[in-house]
C-alpha cells in the first residue's frame, strides 16, 4: 500500500504535467522513467538493502533522493491546483484553455526549489526552542527546573555520527537539569548504528538522561537497543518511573512503552504501571512517544506529557492529516483535561521522508514553574 501511494504523485505528474508538454516524446519518456525511480525509491531500497526504514546510503545521496521525492510530490500538488484553476476559468469563460509550457516549467522549478529547501531544513542541527510550563503542585525546590526534550533523532545515514555529536554539543550548552528523550533515537541495527549513536554517551544533565522507547526501537531489536541506551548512561523508563529529589522535594519522571510492542508480543504502553507507587503529592512528567493517548495519561493524574512521533506534520497543510491520525495532537502545547501535553516537532525525522516546510525541527528547553 505504501509503495502504491508513492506512485500516485508520479501518475499525476506523468499524465497531467509531462504528456501535455510540447517536448519530444523520448524526453518525456526518459523523464517519466527517472521520476518513477524517484517515486519508488523506498521499494528499490527494500529490494537492495532489505529495509525501507534504514536504507544504508551516503548522506549526500539521501539528501538528493529526498529533495527529488519532495519535489515530485509538490509538483503533483501544484499541477492539481493548476488544473483546478484552469477548470474554473474555463467554466467562467466558456472556452477551452491550456496552460502554456512556461507556466509548467515555473511550477517545476518552484517544486524543486522547495524540495531542496525542505531537505536542508530537515537535515540541519535543530535550533533551540524555549517554552515555559506551569505544573500544579510543583515544589519550590523545582521552580525554574530546566528540561531538554529530545525526540525522533532517527540517527541514520542521513543523521550520522557528526550530526549526533553536534546535537549533543548544542544540548549540553543548555544547562539542563534533566534530559528527557521520547523514543525513535535511531534507524538501523546496533551493528550499523553503534558509531553513529556513540556521542549520546556525552549528554550531560544534573539529574541525568531518561529515555522511553518509540516505535522505531521495535523495528531493529527492541531489547538490544534499550540495553544499549543504558550502557550510554541513560535511565530506561519502560512502563516505569524514576524520582528526582531536591532538598526533600520530589518530581517523578515516568515513561511508557510504544504500542508497536504489542504486535511483536511485547508489553505495550501501561500508564498505570508506569506511575504505580508514585506518592499522590508528587507531580508526574510522562514520556510517551505517541501523543494520541494523552487523555488516558490525564485521567491517571499526570501533570505534563512529553511526546514526539508526529514530526510536527513536517509540511504546512500535511500537518492536518497527521493530526487526524493522532487524535488531533500534532505540534506544540495542548491542554488535555487539565494536563499539559507538549508535542515536539522532533529533533530530526525518518530519512525516508526528510522534508520540512514551515514545521521546523527543535531542541526543546522547557522551564517549569509552579501553578
């Protein structure tokens, strides 16, 4: 189904963009073949590498492939919009019209330009985004407590060791009390990604680094990866919690598994189990990779839920589609039955669709205040 959907924009471009051009037929056929390869790059990757989630290709090639794939999709959208405008114009003027080749070339250049910009925005080391969140019952000892939230790093061929090291260095300048990571740290097996994730061992925060799993951890050996995160100095929160103490006051950080575990015979998310034993007067911060079950967390008394998974929707307009698949939660802050949910746009994103237009990546620094 995924590969069929990837072919749809190719069909639109071939039938509605290429065929009406006045260029020689052999040029149009050659372009159609090239664009078919671009459209089905994930299927080709599956044939060659055995995986669409972690194609082992060099970063420059991955950036070119993503830029062309993005341009293909955008060109299909622009062509459909142009068709709509032409249809409305013909209905008004009651005469047949055809878009000149010049207009078609312009929208192709714009689509390619946006594809290039989108990949550059996706592949960069993200800027810092500062937000403040009020927590009910937060003790004075935790007033001004600073959290750095990382999520969806998707360390891979597109986001290799050098990128990871740069993210770690920028994170360490933020003077965090705690670093909280909500899953999808990598794409690939431990053997392939060991060197690329190694800089994560250098993350520094006064009260430590805490990690919960995302769905991609389950695609490449869940238990092996979670144990490796522990070896890198992280505290693993798999349906579990940890208490942070300051001068007699406490703050709980809990984490749940991802729903992807249930399809693999592993425990799924269990908020009740994650927070069991936390005193009722201790505020709870929950790490849940996917935001769609936020109302369950709110019903369990969680004060703040941090999530990722959506990548912010990646492109303005497409974020509305992503929101529908996540119970309306896609990017930023939400009040969910009295609980604050913050959905990060992500530190990076999956290399198979690495485009960002109007939905920038972020290193999220959260400052807590008492409510």
